[in-house]
C-alpha cells in the first residue's frame, strides 16, 4: 500500500516518540519521576561496580573469595540504612556464609530481596567491548545483585526506603547449596517468615518475568551383576551384566520420562567395569574388554515443574529400575535438592504489577517466562508460600561457562523497573 509523504504525515510520525515519552512520564508520580531521574544520572557508575565485583573470585568452593564478595556489598547496604551481618555456615557444610541485611519498618509489603555471592567459575576475568561485558558473574548473578543495589540507591535518593521493611539475603552457595538444606537455607526461610513478597535477581530473559522455576535434585544409580570371562555373558549363570542393565534403565528413562511435559532427566557421569566408583565431580574404574563389568554407577539430575511432578517422576524412575535383566540388580537414590517454584495466582499478580511499571516507564509489555527454560533458584525455598517473582537481574548469555556475557545497555531500564516495583509494593 502506498502512503502519502506529506509534511502533515511526516510531522505526526516524528511526533510519536515524543508523545510516547510524555505519556509514560504522565503515568509516573512526582516521586517516581525523581527516582527515575536519579537512576539515569547515576547509570555510569554501574559498569565500574560490576567490574570491581567480577574481579573478585567468588566461586562457590572459594570460601574466602565468597566472604570477600560479601565485604564488597556490605558497605553499600550499610550506607542505605541496612543492619548487615555475615552469617557463617557450619564447617560441615563446606560452604561460605550468607550476607543478611535488614531494614525494619511498617510501610506496605515486607519484601525479601534475594541474590547470591557465589559463581560457578572463578572470577577475575573481566573484559569489556563497548556495552558488552564478559566475565564470571556478569549476569549470574553479580550483575543482578548490582541491579538491586542501584535500585535501592535510587529509592534512597528521595528517602523512599524510610519506614520500609526490607530483607536482603545474598547467599554464599546458591550455585551448589550446602547440605543439609535445613542448615544452609535457614536464614532464607527465617527471613521468609517475616516477609510478604520475595523478589529475586537472577538474570532477566528479555521482556519477561519469572513466576515459576523448575526444581532440581541429584540422583545416583548403581547397577551390579556377576563378573567373569566375557564369553559367559547372556548365559544362565552370568546373565546380562551390569552395563546392559544400566543401558536398559537409561534407555527407559529417555523413552518414558521425556514424555512428561516439563521433566528432564540428565545422566551426567557414568563409570563401569570390574570396579567402579563416582563422586560428585569425578570417578574411577578398572577392567578389561574381556571381563564382564560387575558394577556401573551413574550420577545425574532430575528437573520438574512442581512437587507433584517430582513425586510422579521419581516413582516412574524407581519402577523402571525395579524391572531388572537376568542376574542383575540396581538401586536408585535421590539426594536433597532445590524445590520447584510453582506458578501461583499471587505470583502472576506480582507479574502484573511489574508489567504495569514497565508500561508506565514506556518499556513495553512483560510476559511470563516458560519455567522449562529456567534452572533451580533460591527463591523456590520461599515461594510458595510467599508471592514471588524472579528474573529481575541483568540478562546475559553463556551463564555457567567461560563465555558468560551481558549488555550494559540493559542495566538502566532494569534498575528503574526494579526501583519502581519496590516503591509501589512498599507504599
């Protein structure tokens, strides 16, 4: 279709961006406009903070590094009026502590604000190319932690934190939680008992919010059978062997569990032979090609979208394991893990509030992210029962790898969006 290029039409087209900005500004209160203006004025400081954070090596197993990461954030939160403490974990958990910061008040909702100090890979690998930044934690989750910090600074600029009850918990072991969980997640659960709403700062995914996350638990499979000369396999005295029993089980996991919507089961490590053993990070085996394997061990994880689905998947896996090939046996054990964050009506109501903030800022619509695309997260320990929303941090790519990257250009909008959501929830 041909459109006229008259000066009138051109004037209308050129005026549209100005009109949209004015309409968005009109949707904000005077105080909210001041919050946004402060965030814009301070946006240049975000990159420097992120560089400093990424240069700290705070991989989960580096306990002094995780403590150093807490010491980086502690003065920033103290300056905002929070009472801060570092809560050491018992040595038996083999994990560092958590940073807990609290403001006490009575205005509006009581908020639990969740991040973490640890990364999967070592830090100290910051690199910047224009607005693109690279390094361990730029997205998961040091960038997200700083989105929260800068949002709180914007609120503090107009004294909007006064009278609010906010609890910030940056755990030291989110990437690999210490056990038992009743110990390593005690501070988080205690804070939830004093809160109404949980907001978490894992990576944003485009224009979405996270109202549900899959849970994750580890499992260990052990299969056994008689060993001996390889020529005897399939015979009545020897049977099918531990390797074929393992192959049967894993093949059935693949065929039957992938039919369940939202379920994934991943056999991550396997060792088999005359002797075999596995730990959480490696294993050993011995044997020869002409010896029937006596033992096979497999470690992996199971991810589900709800507690009910987890129970169903576990029952299905145990039923598969129980069938057994001739002269073989097998056992399947599940470990403690992360629960699922269920998509409750309260979570969707929070998403609607975030969406309205985004629309009022002129950023566009925010929709719910598919939980099948997210891993486990700390918010699932408290939501339910709390209303919860995740995915408020700095988005990125390549998380948990040496290719982790994020875009600094996304930070200002995410800071303003988070600041106004907190502001509206605490009025």
